[in-house]
C-alpha cells in the first residue's frame, strides 16, 4: 500500500487535517516517516471535492462544433476543454504528480 505524508501536500486544509489525523507511516513519495494518509484515503477525499466542485467535460464536439469543423472555409479546431484528470488532481490537492497518477 502507498502512503502520502502531510509534508507532500500543499493544500492548507488537507495538510492540517493530515498532520492532525494521519497515522505515522513511511511516505512513498518523499521517504519521511510522518503523519500520512493511504492513497485510498486521499482518493476518497479528492473524489468528494471533485463530486462537489468539478464537472466532466464532453470528450466529443457538439453539433455546432461538428458543423464548424465540416465547413471547408472554417479554420475552427476543436479541443476538449478543461484539464487532464491527473493535472486536476495534482492541482486540487497540491500534491506531487506521481501521487496524482497513482
């Protein structure tokens, strides 16, 4: 099982909660032995925040965007709005990219 210590978390609220409530474990990411959460605990907390504050964007263009892409005179280029999931997780909790990927 992998653990993330409070020192590896930049989000002030989550960092304080982990420092207070976490269990002393060996951090998988920085190697220190400090108050930590398992990645399972972290994912549950991050999922809660995502459910409350984030919206998944469409991975396909809508009908107007399809029409604009089909127009030979248009220079419209569609791209999916938002951030990749790993980047969103990393930024939301202010954690290392490796932990966000895991």
